């Protein structure tokens, strides 16, 4: 497995380096663009480091793709099989949407597919909602309690020692006093990433194999809890990468395809379905623009041993 790429450069320089690499790799770059990037990276040691980091991450797509691209013969779906699968998927998607519509009836704030929104709460805290999210807010004299019904949100919490800041998501909750953290609802689990400060994560379900119902996590770590009540130990992450969506980018470093699909669906209409469970763990590496979700699918199709079937309202990866 390739070594995880770590980022220590200033975020603004990293973002600019990534933008330049994307432009140079687009097939539309001119000699002037290449010369401009060479001049840019010579400005300082920090510029050069940002350029190298961006190149390392970007070239991960190519190296990963060459090692596995089209390694086996791909099975052909008959038209009847494809249409039958599409019918089942569309029906399931409709039921799923019914549940989402229900949760939005309780929400104070929502975002549509491809939409992001910044919210300032009455206590001075801010919430940045990712696409396809729903949030309710309940401020009282004793606590600040929010519920994230679906999607993803970045919370920047104003300090108030008399009123804990609590975010409920699925069957768990995250508690903080003054901190910055991200909550991402995924199928059957929730990921909590701490950017600054400390949070405590607990579940309403107490598994038999866990003696404590709260796990504490500090900056640059992530905790996952499942709908079974299991809470993972904190794992070290690069919070700049995990919150790149806030800056209009998706940065994947050996990320499972199943998680990548969840990210893409928030910014692209319709449903994406993996036709086989084996596809869930295929790894995706790359830097992508949130405003171009279709290009992400095209890159995945090029670099992974999969094909994409596009139907009305449904896209099938197989």
C-alpha cells in the first residue's frame, strides 16, 4: 500500500499549487502556464514544498491507475439486466428520498444537491453546511443542542462554559465547549473529525464489548461511530484534507470508493450505485473540483478497473 501523503504547507499555498497542477494536467495548458508555474515555485521554499506536495498527490492517480487498470475482462450487462437493476435502484432511491424529505420537515436549515451554506448562530458559533444536509438548532439557557439529520457540517464553536455545545447525529452525539470539528453522516456510520480543541463522542447504544460510552478526541484526529453503537479509537488525520470541501475541493488519499461515491452524490444529481460489494474498498487518490462532479466519475472510470453505466437518475459503477 502506498505511503499516506501528509500535508504541512500553508493551506493557501497548497490550494494554489493544486489549482495550478490541475490546470497543467487539463490538456489545455500553454507553454506560458508551465513557465508561470516554474516561476511560482521558485518564489520561496514554502512554494516549492507546496508544489511538490501537489504533484505527489496528483500523480497518485496515474500510478494507482496503471497498476490495476482493466486487469480483468469486464462482464457485459444485457439491456434487460441493466434496466431491471435500474428499476430496483430507482425504487430504493425513492424510498430513501422519502426518509430524507421527512427529516427535512424538522430541520431549521437545509442545503440542496451542490449547495453549501454558512450559518451564524445566536451565540456566535458558525456552522458551514455541505451539500445535501439538514440541521436543526435548539438554544436554551442550559445547553446548545443541534441535530444533523443528514449530510456534513463544519462547526466552529463559540466558548461558553455554562452551556455545552452538543451535536446529535444518528444514534450518537458530539460534545464540545470551544472547538472546531466536522461531522459527516455516512451509510451506517458517522465520522467526527476534530480540527481544533477537544470533543467527546458518545452513543445512545451501549455495545457489550465497550465499558465506556464516551471517547475523547483531540485536534487532527477522527472518531467513527456506527449504528450498532461501536465507537472507534481516535485515528490521526490531516484535517486540512478532510475539510477541503469547505474550500471547494475534494482531496482523496487512498480513500475507499464507497466513501468517494457518498461525496460525489452530494454535488451531483441522481443516485450512484456500486453493482458489486468488491468495489467498495477500491482506493481513489486525487484532487478534484467540487463544481465538476462529472469529471470525478470520468477520472475514476479511467484509473480503476470499473465501467460506468449512465441512465436517467441512476449511475451504475460495475
